[in-house]
C-alpha cells in the first residue's frame, strides 16, 4: 500500500466516514483506532486525542445501553469535526450531570465528559431505511 501524504486540501475539503459495528464492547476499541487513522490520514492529528476520548464515550454508551447494532460517524466540514454514534434505541440519552459533582461515581460520567470536552453536543431521533434509533453527536472546532 503506498504512503498517503495528508495535504492541506484534505484538512479543508469536507468528508464523512461511517463505521457500522455490532453490539460488542470490543467495537469501542475498533472505533477508536479507526478514528485515529482517519484523522491522521486527513492531517488532523491535533484533534486525535480528544476525538478518540469522545468517540469512545459515545460508542460505549451505544453498545452498553442498547441491544441492536450501532455506528460511528465522523464528519469534517468548515473547520468542525463532528463525531457521533447511532444506535437502534430511539429513547433519548440520560441528561449528563455536572462533571465535578460525579466524583467517584462508576457510571453516568460519559455524557458529562462529552459536554465538558466538546465545543457542542446533542442528540436527535433518527429514522433511516426503516430503522429507528438516535444519533448522539459532538463537535470539535479546529483552532
């Protein structure tokens, strides 16, 4: 496989990837590593660590709290990286608590971490090809 040099164009032109995953906790690692590769190949290495953390939280929630398949979607446009996870459960996610107030809690910190680290986050119901579910996303603005 030839080496691919990231160009200035790859960090400017819009692009999107979707990785469909089974309901399996090992998929979280697959998503993290795939995201790292995507961002590196597009010359966005400065966003990798935060994006990986956020993707792991979103995908982990999708896999742990639902029973169907899931997907990681990564989109770059206009200087904003959107990382999101789709799952087959149409129920809204639990609202995040205040990160500082969660202290030693073993659960419930995922979306609080997303809210603390992302520039913007949200969720929306999603119906596609007869499949119902939700899409939870967060944005990182490149600086």
